[in-house]
C-alpha cells in the first residue's frame, strides 16, 4: 500500500510553469557562460597590459641610468611621420585605441 499522497491538482506544476523554469535555467546558464567569457577576456587584457607596463618600466630604468642605447635599428620609427608624431607614438596610441574599442564593444554587448 502506498502511503504517499499526491498533491492536489492545483499544486502540481503546469506546463507553463515547467516552461518558465526551463527558460529561467537557460538564461542563468547563458549568464554564467558570459561571466566566464568576460573573465577570460579581462585576464588576457590585463596580462597584455602587465607585459607592456613592465616593458615601459624597463625602458625608463635604462634611460634613467644614462646608458646610451643604439637606436639605429628603429631609426625610421623614431623620426617624425605625421606632423610632430613618430610612427612609434602613432602605433602606441593606435594600440591603446583598439584595446579601448574592444573593451567598449564588449561592455555594450551585455
């Protein structure tokens, strides 16, 4: 004999509530996936920025010590190109602009 009683019909889940629950679960799974993707994106971006910052500190340390550095290999990058700006400066500003644009698009997509 089964002593377990079934809930009355008014308390049983309907098809609509089951669909609502599965829709909610899908939304939560998408949010979790998006959060993970954002984490990977920001980790990659901050690692690139860390390497670039370490490179800038290295160049600053070399220039502060007063040691002369042979820049003949990048002579064409160090001459004025667009008005008073060198190719190296334009490339740096462009790189920062591209990273900022990618971050902006990623934030706007949410």
